[in-house]
């Protein structure tokens, strides 16, 4: 009997050891499997990171390279690049200006001064200038007392999340080139610069859909058929060329203030002469009075 008990104990210990060994083996195999999975996952993550870093690096390089190219491009080179763009707005001249007078598009009133306005649809200062002076400028145009030259730009795309400047400027260019009535264009510009419509910039920007911009065009009298096609982006390369060329024109550089020597918006010239609006505050005048 004692011998049987001892054998049973030995068998029990052996079974327990076998079970423990099997459990340990299974645990080891599971750990190895998990390590293998982690290794694979880690490799995939590393690969993804490498790809993302490469893409980011390419994007950064592209941006730096683009900026370097822009800085090294001369005014004449930028002008020549602008002339080579195939799809151009027919209403704009070779420097990007849209001329409006009491005679219509592209026709100067002889003897009347030409007021040129360089602007971006997202630019807060441009909106303020437009709201203060637009009625006066339009009345002077209608009376044949001035020629008005509009230079829409789109360099402020980076301050929106959906290329607002390019879309709005593209519409200005398309309307000017496809709607014979300049009053519609001027009203559209006034509509998108209205305080209750013009969006903020950067962190204050809230997306504006093409549908909303299109409605402003229709409200300005632009035919539906023109408004429907005004946001197809066909002038994007031309606008990029304008954004490169225009700031390189020294006659548009600020002559006083903290930004002396650079071009910004709004920029105003009268008969090609730079109008230093920094002097308005010294004279106690606003834009309307100054005009």
C-alpha cells in the first residue's frame, strides 16, 4: 500500500511538472509570437515614419526651393514667365491690370488720371480700403473723372484652409473676361469685401464655399451662366505668375513705414506713382478723404 502511495505521488508530481513545462513552453511560444508581431509592427511603423519623413522633407524642400527660386528670380524673368502662361484672363493686360472706365473695359478716358488698386480678396486692409473708397471710386469712374485699374492677387491662400484668395480672384478674372458690364464686377468685389461677408485670416478664417461666392456674383448682376463657370480654377497658373511678378516691381514698394522696400496690399498708384497711405494718418485723413 505504501509503495502504491509513493508511486501515485511520483506520478502526480510528474504530471504537474509536465503540465508546468507545457504551460511554460506555451507561454514562451506566445511570448515569441508576440515579439515577432511587435517586430513586424515596429518595422511597419518605422517604414511609415520613414515615408512620412521623406514626404515631409520633400514638401519642406519643395517650399524652400520654391522660395529660393522666387527670391533669385529677377523682375524681368518673372515678367517673361507671366507672358508664357498659356491660359490668361482676356480682360487683364500684360501686367495683370483690369482697366475700367466710363467707356467700359480696356478703354481709357483721355485726360483722366488712372487709379490702380492692387488687392487680395482675403486682405483685411484691402477690405477696409474698398469699403471706405469704393462708392467714391465708382462715382468718379461713372463720371469719366478717373480710369480704374484693378490688380487682383491671390498670395494670401496660405492664410485660409481652402485657397480662398485663388477662388475669389479667379472669379474676379473670369467675370471681367466674360461679362461685358464692369458694374457687375465692381459690385461683386464690393459684395465679397462687405464686413458681413469677407472672412478673417489665419486662425480667424472660416471656410467659404464656392456656392456662397457664386451667390455674391449673382447678387451683383453677373449672369448665372457666367457665375456657374467662374470657379473652375483655369487661371491658377496665371495667378501664381502674377504673385511672383508683381511684388518684384520696385514702383510698388512701400516708401515709408516698417515695410519700406517691400510690396504689400492694398497698394495704390495714381498715374503709376505710388500713393503713400502712411502719410494719411499724419494728415488726419482716411482713405476716402485721401482719394
